[in-house]
């Protein structure tokens, strides 16, 4: 069964948090939801505390535990209970939780070891869109990503396609009118200075390599199935946005984008 990565951006953290709560109420597993936010109020809140959150079972989460961001939450606690401050290279400090945050973090480090663009690309997100998402977060937005399957994909899209969700096509056009080139330039997490294109390209290259490796595994499995007389009549997905089974942008949802994972 092919999974898909569904992504949406929110201007207000509160709208994103509400969407996460609705996803959980709809039965989407915590392990399949992620949130990355550059909301100033939330960032200052976690920066001021200076310590990791404590869950119901006493497990520490957040910036103080590195890879445990949003994954070691107590029974009955939602994903947002695992929020913590995370320093992402090329982006700076953000508040994050969930599977995407975990891919950004080195074990026990408490700081990200890879860029947001590379991690998104590794999850199947189109590289151009990954730059847009990084730009949106840099400008104070909140990114919610969900690993969806055939059963819950349409419901996930419906939940994320809400009034508070940003139309990224319109937003990208607005940025371009201000001189944005379509490529996230980045800022150093410590100094705020611009990072080089080489760093950004390297992060994206890592994501593309991971994506290609996944495609090779899928192709090998398909070849093995053919040798055994098995067939798969499902349409092959591309790296562009689209519906669950389609290979083109057939969602007709300008505020939500879906990618083959």
C-alpha cells in the first residue's frame, strides 16, 4: 500500500494546533502527524522555560531529549504535549513535534542535524514545494504534515483544508512579487546570517537520495511480483502533488498538497 505525505501551512499556530487535534480525533496516529512552527509566541514560550516538557508518564520530551520530540508522549496525551524547541540548520529555532521533527534531530543531540528541505524531500515532497514550506516557516508560519494511507487520505485532506489554511499558490506569487526567487536562502541558527546554496543543495540531495532509494526498493518488489505472475494495476505516482492514486495534481485543493511518500 502506497502512503502519501499531506502538507498544509497555517499563518496562526492556533489554527494549526486545532487541525492537529481534529486529526487525532479522527483516528490518525500520533506517529503519523508532525508540526513545525515558527510562531513567535510559542517559540518564546518554550525558550523561556529552558527545559523539556514532562509527559504524564514522566518521560522528558522536547529540545532537551533530541530524537524524542513528540514521540515519547504519555498515554492519553496528544501530539502537542510533545512540543519542544528545536534549532534547525538554515532556519533557526522553531517549536516542533512528531515524525518530521524526529527526522531532523540527531540522537540525544537536542538540535537538528539536517535541514527542513532535505527532510521534506526525503518524505516525498517536491523539492520546489519544500523550499516554499521552509520559506513559510521562516516567515512565522506553521507547517503540518501527515503520513496518510488509502484509508484516511481523503479525511486528512478534508481536515487540513480549513479556513485557516494558507493557499500556497497565492502566497508564493505574493513572495515572488517581492523578489523571492523560489529558493529558500536560509539563515544560520546561531548568527542569523545567510547560509550558502551548497548547504541547502546538500540537504536537498540527501532527501532526493532517500527518495530514490525508496523507489528502487519499490521497483525491485514490483519486478519480483511480476516474476511470480503477480500484477499491480494501480497508477504509478509521480513526485508532483496529487490525489491518493493519481499521478497529477487532481486534488483541486489549493490549500493542501499531497505527495507520494
